[in-house]
C-alpha cells in the first residue's frame, strides 16, 4: 500500500490524500484551500481517477470536501449520513447546486469494503457535526487518518475512549496539527461548556438584544447558545438556514425550530431567496414559532438572543432593536484580524454596540495530540493540516515529514 498527500503536508486546509494498492485507489478528503473562495476545478489535486474506488470525506468542512464534486460523480462518496445531509441542504443558501455525494454512510466502528481496502470509520469530536477519522487496511498494512479532531467539545468522551482503547499495529498515522501554529504546548482550550457559561454571563449583563456571530453548522456551539438562552430566560432566534441545518442532523435530541425557547425569524435577503426558489414547503415546516423583528422582538429585545450573520445588519438597523445590544463573536479570531468582517465592525461602531468574544477551537490542543499519538504508537507519524509540521518530532520521535505530491510506502 502506498500513499500520497497531494495537499496539506505543510498547510492548513485543502487536505487531500490518495492511497493506492495493486492499482486500486482511494482518496481521503478533497478540500478547498483556505486562501481561496473560488470554486475552480483547476484547484483539484492531480488525483489519478483510474482505479479510483471511492472518495472518503472525513467531515463537512469545505477545506476537506470543497473540491470533491469535481471528481467523476460515478465514484462513490463515503461519509457520515448527517454530514452529507447538512452539506446538501446548506448549498442552496449559498446559491450553489447541492453536490450529489452519493455513496455509503459511515457508521462508527463499522467496516466498509472497497476492493482490496477495508475502511473503518471512527467518530471523533470536532466543531463539524458527524466527523470521522478513518482506518484504511490493504496488503497487510494499516494507515490511520485523523481527520480534524479535538478533545474539549461535546463528544470529548469518544476521544477518551479512543485513547484508552486505540486501534493497534498502525503503520502510518496521518495526523492533523492545526494547533501547532496556534497554541503553545501547555494551553488547555476552553471546553464547550465554558463557552456556554460565557454566553450566559454576557446575556445576563446585556440589557438589550444579544447577537451571537457563529456558524449554524457548528452544532456544539448552537447547543451552547440554546442552553445559555434557556438559562437566562431568552428565546433563541434562528433563520431558515439554521432551521434546515438542525433538521438535517436527524437528531431529535438537538435543538429544533419547533422547540419551546426557539423562534424562527427571517431576514429580508432570505425572504427573497425563499420567494425566488419557491421554498414555501420548507418555510411551512419550520414556521410554527415564527416571530418578526419589528413586532415581538422590537417590543422587548431583552427577551431574545439572535444567531447572527452579517446579512442581518440592515434588518436590525431598520427594526430599531439595537439599543443596549451586544454582539458576541464566536468564531476563529483570525477572521477578525484579517479584516474579513470589517464591514460588521464598522456597523457595530456606528451603533455603539460592544463586541465580546466567546469561542473555543475546533482542533485538539498540543497536549492532546501528544496523548493521542502516544496511545496510537504508530510506526510512523506523518504531519498534515499544519503550518508547523516540524514541531511533531518534539513529541513523537518517529515523525516522518512528507512533501505534497510525494508517494511513499505505508
């Protein structure tokens, strides 16, 4: 069995790994590089589609799946069932056609067979819902691909179980190392429950509307937001996009649009989308608890917390609901530093709205990465998804640096 990291050996984002055995091939992830927002097929890595039996998608972040639809759609795409549904229902809201992504579903610990390859998915804790690591076996060799993972989210227990009882006899562990360029060796990221507590504290301190800028696809964060709102007596406002994402999880234990304490509220730009795309059946499905900014919310903004995106800015200004408001930023702070949300920050300043930060990483700390690799005890540790691959050797001596495009024996 041979492997090649087409992209990701020395960068975060755009991950793509190809595995070959006796002419049969698998691809693990086929992501969009983080330094581009252009869906250009020219960005597709030089994957050999001859003998390509399947594409394995570890999780539903675009830097892991964003170019996979440029591969032949006759090739099965294996991934988590909920992750597949979330990607497909989210696409139209970004004015994109849903990718086909047809293929078998990952189930934790249940092997799949693709020609000579046995693929076993392992559910992991990550900021993307329904995320997996995968074990690939062929020709008597065993390669483990970590995908993206952490140990401080709401699925932390599954990571502790993996560390306590890891897969054995791993010839090569291809492991992400996002934190190696963002954290020092001793940093303990805030647990998701800590984010929830921070949300609740800010909600109690805020006299008006609380807005939380986060991704609706970060289901852990939506749960934290809902719980904090419930504890402080506020109603969580979600738009139709968030409602269909939550529905797509297929998990009735997660917040849904018809729950008490959640109301649907739709910004004007989304109303136009609904009309243009004839999404009236979707709207009817989630319309049970609908409220309007210029009516119920304007009457008493202090009773609400809004899952915010910048498309809300004009609606909020026009509705006159911003007196005493606070915005909580709950995403990677690098987006603020690189100016991605400069227009939002100008809007906040214009309305004298304070900006608070409450966030935790979607990626494992250096301490946990060290624990993880020590438990797995691979014959070779191969860095991926990191700007600091040279740091791996500091906590695991059997580290082998590979270059993008380099084929090597597993």
